[in-house]
């Protein structure tokens, strides 16, 4: 599930690491809360493990560009399993945090008390898009790089997947509390989307100097 907010640039730009440029659409930045379930995650040439390879994730992202390659930058990345926090920090290097995430066909609940981050969303029906994808839809979702600050370097993870099969989604925001730079997610999103299962490949990180 994708929940997107249009945000004035000045709320975010000073919180973007050196070496990255905040990407904008019609002179506005965007912040997204993305919630999904990971199934059968595994390292290359190794089998998936039942308990380790399946978990829920919520991330808060914005959109950036470096060396003419658009991508995403994560302000927050949460999962419901402590072992995922340990393993992903150790093997992938992403700053996962533990949160209490509960999902059902009609509800998404998450609590991250140490970070004061909460979400409670009632999920309704999903429906096919009534029109073709817009340029904004592509801009928000077809991003194939993830950038992470690695001290004196900027790391990039390349991401490969087929085009998202986006649908409209009925949803009610009962409560949401996330601070992103100077912006607080507390209102209904400007755009809500849903997508079915997709296979994803995440390549190892590459480092580049700040520029």
C-alpha cells in the first residue's frame, strides 16, 4: 500500500544528505508511507528460511536524484521482527527499527514507541485504475535505486522489478504520527494506491563519494 503526501520543498531539503538532491514534481516534494509484506526473502544462491524470510515492513520515504539516477531516500524503515533488524543491519546495512506491526485484510496498525511513530489505517476495497497511469504515478513508484548515507560516502542499492500493477484503494486514516524533517504526517494523503505481489531483486550496495 502506498500513501503519498505532497510537501513543500523547504520542509525537507535540509534533511537530505550531502551528495543527494531532493527530486521534485511540479516544484513540489513528496513523502510516502509504504506498507508491505515480504515473503521468501533470501540471499543469492541460498534458500529462504520460514521464520526469517517473511515479515511486515513500513517505510517512510522521499524522492531524490544523484548522478541523473532517480531513487528513494528512507527517513524511517520498520519491521515487526527483531531478527530482521539484526540481520538487515548486518548483511544489507539498512537502518531497520523494530515496531509492533499488525495487519489484517481491513486494518494496518503499527507502534514504534521509542520513535513516537504510530499508524492506524482502516483498509477498504481496491479497484482497478479508471484511467491510464499518470506521469506522477510513474514518478512516485518506478524508482529503481535506494540511497543511504554511509558516513563519508553515499551508498546506492539498485532495485529491479517489473512495473507496478497499481490499483486505487479505499482507506481511512484513523491515526498517523510520523515526523519527516519539519513535516508531520497527520492528514489524509494526497494519493492512495495498492499493488499486488511483485518479485524484487535488491543488489548489493555501491559506494560513491559525496559530491
